[in-house]
C-alpha cells in the first residue's frame, strides 16, 4: 500500500463516523431502504437487469473473457448494493419531474417533434441524450467537485457485468438531472425517453463486462466494451478519453476518441484511496483529500 493510501486509511479509521455502532445503524438503515425500494418501486427493473445479466452476459464472460476474473471477485456485494440504490435514484427523479417539467415544454417544438414518425423521434432522442451524456460525463471528470463522486465509478479494479453499476447516488442523480431535464423540456414524449433509456441501459450491460470481443465493425459507430474499458484504464494516454455512452461520434467531434489497435486496455482504477465497502464509498467523496483526481498534474 502506498504512503498516500496508508495516510487515507488512518484518517478513515479515526473518523467519528467509523464507529462500529454507527456503521451498523447506517448499514441496517441502508439495507432496509434497499429492500423496501427494490420490492415496491424499482424491483422489476433491478431484478430484470440481474436476470438478463446472469442469462446472457455472465455466460459470455465465461466463453470469451478479456481478463481472468473469478465469478465471486472482490467487492461484488458492494456493487450489488450500488445496483439497487443507484438504479432507483436514476429513474425516480425523472418520473416525479416529468409532470412538473411537462408544463414548461415549448408547445411549438413539442408538436413538431411529436408529429414526426416514431423512428425519427427515437433517433432524435438518442442523438440529443448522447450529446448530454457526453458533456455530463466530461464535466464529472473535469470539475473536481463532481470527480469526487464520479471517482467511485472509476474505482473498480475488475471490470465485469456488475462493475458498471458502481455509482455514487450523487453522481447518478447529477447525471439524471443533467440529461433528463433538457430531454423533457425539448418536447420528447415519456415513451420516447423510456425506449431510448431501455436501449442505452441494455447496451450498457455489455460495455463494462469482462468480454474479450473486439467488435471491430462497430469502431467509430457504436461504443464497445474495449472502447469503454479504455475509459477506465489507468494508462496516462487514455486519461480523460472516451466519454460517450453509446455513440462515439461525440468523442470524435470533441477530440477525446481513443482506441489504439495495437494495445489492450488495463489495468483499471484510480490512484487515490477508495474504501471497499458500500458505506465507505458513499462517504469517501465527503472526506478531505489533497489529491482528488486522476493523475493530478494537469
Ligand atoms: Zn468516467
Ligand atoms: Zn464506466
């Protein structure tokens, strides 16, 4: 363990919120929250993700792995907690916001968009949402305050079917609002937004997965696991690259496209301390750190 990491560990252990009774209480409250939310609100969506992954993505990872990772790799349970909590936080704000923001939609633009054929509405919603995802993601790297929360997502050392679910609720909520509010105001229907959201989420299941496929035919057209694995790579050449969620055209347009033909991505992670537990990762962005972002020499 490096000197910096050791220093953080000491800080972490001596903090008041590290007391066992407090961790137990917060842990119990979180578990109760997660279970009640899963059952009553986002249960279907969350369990649908797990079911689809176990049926299709996990067997594919066994067939064509990119790296040798065990099925029960470290921090799997931590990521499972993230999946249930952040998945819920990503969807619910929009469901509450839609009726409120619906009132402020510009009628002319709304009727223009909604008079188009469905395929064109979906293509438009995809292009606009990908543009917003690109910039929301880029800001979460370039603004140090936002990086504190987004670095939780980047702290995974093993990328697989569940690793992408590791997101701090604040990071998830910021992204949902940044993408969701303009999307609703621009006049797309809730059905358009849901169809695009489902498409993006289904593909998202594969981009973090431990899949050794190269999918060269999709280079520059659609984001592949290799493309997004570079985004998580500790390699200095790959830093602040490949922000796109599904359409790499925005990385190409804004000069952040990185997909070398002769190298493979990895290792992954961040160079600052991140606790391994779910609760620790929730709190870590609020802990003072001298060094708050990757390769802090820009
Ligand atoms: Zn990122
Ligand atoms: Zn990612």
